C-alpha cells in the first residue's frame, strides 16, 4: 500500500474510533441524564450547578462507561492523529525544515497531554462525594480549552497544507528545472514509465540508452567510438535496428569507454537542467549524470520477466531469436553494466526502487507518479 493509501486508512480508523466512542456513550448517558448533554460538563463557561446536575443524573454504570470510554479514547485517538498527520505532511510537505515537521507532529501529542489532564480533573469531579464548585469545574475547563486549541492548530495546519497542495496541482508543473532520473536494467519497464511520466507532466524526455545504442550501431558499421559519439545526429536515434541484441551488447561496450561517456554525459546534463522539467532514463542517471535530480527511481524486475518482455518485443518486430538467447545476452550485458569501472549499474542511495515483476503498466506508472507528486508537494 502506498503512503497515500495508508493515510486514508489511518484517517478512516481515526474517525471510526471517535464515532464508536460517541455511539457507545451518548445513548446511555443521554438516557440517564434526561435532557442534559454530557458536553454540559465540558464547554468553557459552564457552572458548578450544571456539572452537579449532570453528575446526580448518572448511575454508577453511567459514570464507569463515561470514564472508561474517555480513558480509552485518550490513549488511542492522539497517537492515531499523530500518525495520520505524519503521513499527510510527508506527502504534502516534503523537504521542509525539521522543526516544522516536529511541531506539526507534536501537536496531537501535546493535545493528548492536555486530554489526560482534563480527564484526570473530570474523573475527580465524577468520583467526588462533595458537590464541585466553580473553581474545580473551571480547572477542568481550562484543560479542555488547551486541548481544543492544540487540535484546532493541527487541523488548521493540515487544511492549509491541503490547500497549498491543491493550488500547486492546479498551477501545474513548475517552470524551473525539475529532473526525474529513472535507472534500471534492460526491459525492466523504465522506458515505458519515463514516457508516461513525461507525457503526464509535460516534461521533456530523453532515453539515454538510445544515445549509446546509436553510437554502438555506428561502431558496428565501422566508425570509431569517440568519433561516432561526437558526430551523433538526431536521425541516428530514429533507426529501426537499435533494439537488436548485437546493438545492445555493443552499446554496453561503448558505454564503458570513458571518452565516449565524457562526450555524451555533457549533453545529458544540459538536457536534465532545461527549464520546464526533464525525464531521463538510463543506467547511471541518478548516480553519475544527475546526482542532484529532484526524483530518483530505480526500475527493476526479475531476469526471467525481463527476458520474456524483450523476447516478445523482438519477435513482434520480426526478429528471429530464442528466449534462451535473449536471456543469455541480457545476463551478459547486466554483468558488464554492473561490473564496469565507469558508472556501474546500481541504484542511487536515495532512489526509490520499483519492482515491476508483478506490476502491470498502470500500477508501475502510478508508483512513479506518487513519488513525483510527493516531492513536488502535490496532494
């Protein structure tokens, strides 16, 4: 389940707990207290006479129900509220100062402290034999005011954050540079995810693997690797034979050439910082090309799943290959990519890993969108 899903689940549980308390206590207390409401004991400004009238109307069972339910609510509700707020603010307010996070998450816990103080005083009123005076009732009321203020600040902060997130979503993608780095091995789904993400947000898209495939194709045609990289033309990226197994293997070889990489890396870095946002997919975007990318994803899948996908793709284009051949070529390339000295294939330390082995395209894209929205602060 995503963090957004956990938020709504916790939010629903929090509401259910509060509703259960009301459904459990109000009918019994209202029945025993007649026209008096249990809230007559708690609002600021009430008098000792109103409190005494309420107490006199309650039976021992009514008092026990009231006290027990309040104690249980005070133990369960504030931690649930704190957890819900933590999830909400992690989605709405990413990369904010630590003190702001601490303050927002601490508010429900502060309210819990005031709640306990309030109920300790109310418990004293309920169990006391002598009628409560206005001073005792006012002491209990002050704790209620402080608790209500803490909860109100929390709700206001959450509403403000939700409003800001809705405004950012309505405003659309930022016009300044915003880089999404998507890495992973062949046939894991990173290309499909990258194209979908770029289309959704209106970002420019660069399949960096095509750069190396195009250079590899030209090398197979007899060109020098460095010269091929320096003279790479846009039409080289549109060739129909860039997905052939032999081109994939040659692309892996030229990618390990430091001189070739130096030529192509400079181009990729300029592309990543263009205004309006950019999505780059490859094998070292988040680790080497754009280590400062706002979003880093590492898309992977099992060897067998990836081989099956590439096999079906090649067969669909009319290439005569076997599944065993595709799997063997894939493992050879994976080993070369992982073990090369220059920019080996690996996830960045802060990358979010998306395993697409059991995911369909929609679910995989949604995982990426959720992470991008989290970083952009869109709810």
